[in-house]
C-alpha cells in the first residue's frame, strides 16, 4: 500500500491521478507519466523475485565444493570422473489444447484457452558439466524412492566411469534416508555435493531446465501422459544433437569468497 491507498500495482493513470491529488502539478496525462518514467529508467509495472541466501559458514563450505567441481570438470573428465548436476522439473502439467492456430502473416499463434489435463510428470534432468550433454528421466513421484532408482540407472549407463561428483540441491528427495543409504553404500563412486540452503542457483542443471523447457515443453499440446513422456525422452536426445554445450560459468571460488567477505554478516 502507498499514500494511504490499497493499490498494490500502480498504472500510469493511477500515478497521474495521485500526482494531481498531491498538488505537485495541476494536471498531467498518463502518457506524460510514462515518458518521465522512461527517461529515468523506472518500470513500476514490473517486478522480479529473488531469494535471500543464508550467508553463513555452511554456505561458504558448500559453495566452495560446488565451484571447485565446476573449475575442474574438464580435467576430471580426462580421468573418467564426471561432474554431473541433477535437478527436477516437478509436477509438470500435461495439457492438451485443441485447436492451436499456428502463426500466419499478420497474426500471431493462438491457443485455445481451455484445456484437457492429463495428469502430471516429474522430469529429472542430469547435466554433464564438461560437455553440456544431458540425460532425462520421468519419475512417478519427486521423492527419494524414485530418485535413487534414477541414480542407479545413470550409473549403469556409465559404469565405465571411475566416479561422479553429483551436484544437487538440499530438497527432500536428495537428502532422504534412502538416498543417504544408497550413496554411502557406493564406496565413493558418487561424491555428493549439496548446494547451500537457498542457493540452488549454484546448480547448473537449473540453467538446463530453463533451456530445455523453452525449446521443447513451453508451447506443446499432448493427448496423453504417455505421449508427453515419449516426447520428453526423444527431446533430450535431440537437445544433445542440436544445442548441447558447456554453460559459461564465470563465478569462481575466488569471486565467491570476495563476495562473501563483503556481504556476510
């Protein structure tokens, strides 16, 4: 709220009316307000979320491990040790919209507002850091009971490796007892690295999720859950052929320490 009003989203007209009510000028148009805001680069109609990271000793410890993995991913790969990031795209709705009117000259694509819902799917994406290649699995549920079998399958697919540094966030599916027991029983083949609390953005798989969603999921329509899963499993193979490359990552451990020293309480 502002100026004693209950408005939470100010339009140009709202601002113009308030300027006049406050006696700043006798009259002003909404268009003029817009031009003034453009001049000073203010956009009150927009907002962006952020999440405050907990800057404590555990943040520094975990962030250093993750950033060390990124810095050494290419060298480790030469010794048959991969750095792999994992992250879920949970509860993705499977929507069918009919018809979809494709774009034609003079008219953008149009989709039917109403849809038929065919359930949800949990997509687990693995990012191989040094190459940018991905692998995906569709899980029945986003929990340890389903995450661990996906890890086992990933290891079977790459049994020739000497080990993997596994970077993932501290969500329940990654920190449950079933997951802990499995990783502990692997004789060090898996080296789990948790991202710090409220800092899952350190997981490069989040970048992969965004890129994959934008190219393969955002504007689709599927007639069944099976159709959606088949699409995902074919799409990640195509992503590797067409788009896969290592993500540019410039935040080094040294930069993190400098930032931490400046902002930590």
